[in-house]
C-alpha cells in the first residue's frame, strides 16, 4: 500500500512485475505511477483513491489481469484511463467514481465480460462511456449515476445481459438510452430514476426479461413508455411508475395490465 501524504516519487519500486494488491491511496502530491511499468498481473485488487495530483495511470500499460476488484475513485486531476488499454480481465467489482475531470472511459476497451458489479458514479465531466464498446455481459449490478454531463451511453451497444440490478439515475444531461439496443435480460430489477432530461425509453425495445422490480420514477421529460413492450411481465415482481410529470398515459399494454391488477 502507498499511503503517505508527502510522497512524490515511487521510483524505488520500479522492479516490481507481479504483486498481490496495488493500493495507492491519499498521496496528496504524487504526480506519477510510471514506476509500475513492469506489472502485468495483480492477483487481488487495484485500488487508486484520493490522489489529487495524479494526472494519468501511465505505468499500468502492461497490466492485463486483475484477480479481484478495480477501484479508481476521487483522483482530482486524473484525465485518462488510457494506460489500462491492455487490461483484458477483471474478476471482481469495477468502480469509477468522483474523478472530477475524467471525460470518458477509453482504456477499458478490452473488457468483454465483467464477473461482478460495474459502478460509474459522480464523475461530473464524464461525457460518454466510450471505452466500453466491447462489453457484452455484466454478471452482477450496474449502477450509472450522478454523472451530470453524461449525454451518450452508446458505447454499451454490445451489452446483452445484466445479471443483477441495473440502475440509471441522476444523469441530468442524458436524453435517450441509445446504446442499450441489444440489452435482452436483466436479472434483478431495473431502475430509471431522476434523469430530468430523459425523453424516451425506445432503445430498450429488445429487452425481453426483467426479473424483480421495474421502477421508472421522476424523469421529468419522459412522455411515454414505448420501448418496454417486449418485456415478459411474468418476471416482474413490482412496478413503480411515479412522478414522471409529462407522462400522460400508459402506452404499453403489458405494463398497464400489471398496474391495473396490482
């Protein structure tokens, strides 16, 4: 673990090739992790949090495998994930959160299957999800929330399965869900909440199965539910359609029937 507020250099660690965990936390003036340029494998966790002077992840360009979780959180000057371009497998949870100038996710392009959760939250300048174009399956939860400038999720255009709960909340610049056109299965519920400029759900037209609760709440500009027609209602345990102020009628018969029958 690297945890030292006055640390400015890690050149003495440049010989490392494989380690169990790489934890770089709260190094207030550390500008670079380039000394880790020989590491190809992490058997456990990559955890980079609270390093306000860190501008890039250069030094992780040879990293191919993370055996457990990957966390990149609260790194104020981090502008790019491109150094992760050779990473092709993460066995655990991925969280990208509170990186204030990160604009995209380029660098994660080789990931096809995630074995645990994906959380993309509170990145205020994140414009799009480019970098996730090859992602096909996420076996647990997906949480895309509180990314105030997120306008485009089309990079998810190969995603067909979410095994857990799928939440899209508080992304106030998001107008449509284009990119979810191949999504067919959600295993533990779908929540689309507090996306104040979201206009439609038509990109969900291929969604066939939602197991658990379907929640469409507080999306101020949403006018209709078109796009949900293909969902088999027998897997839905509860439906919450609430506080979508421009939604004037229920236009999807299977959803309407479920609401009528309680």
